[in-house]
C-alpha cells in the first residue's frame, strides 16, 4: 500500500476509534454495541490481511482503534516538531 494511503487509512480508523471512545464516555455506546462490535470485527479482519504484507501498518491500525487518543497525541507531537514548536 502506498504510504499516503496507509496514513489516511490509519487516520480514518483513529477517527472511528475516537468516536467510539466519546460514545463510551457519554454512555451512548450501549445503544450501538452490536454495530461497534461489527466494525471492530471487520477492522480486525482487515488488519490480519494486511499483516501478511505490512505488519507495521497492521499494528498501526490496531493501535489507532484501541488507543486513538494516543496515536493522535503522537501525531500532533510530530507536527509540532516539524513546525519548530518547542513543546
């Protein structure tokens, strides 16, 4: 997979993971539990298929789903470094 496509796919999974986390914090996740479980199932199957060719991307997808805030924080830190922000 092209690196740009890998990045965009990881960011998409991260956004879905953040939505899941927000729903969980608001107490709305129970209403959509079955749908979220199906999304997780499809994502796991996708990561397993990708793992054969690109284990690093598969790990990124799994992390973006499980810990979306962490992946977002790391990406934001990388952007700040690239922009010369000392934080």
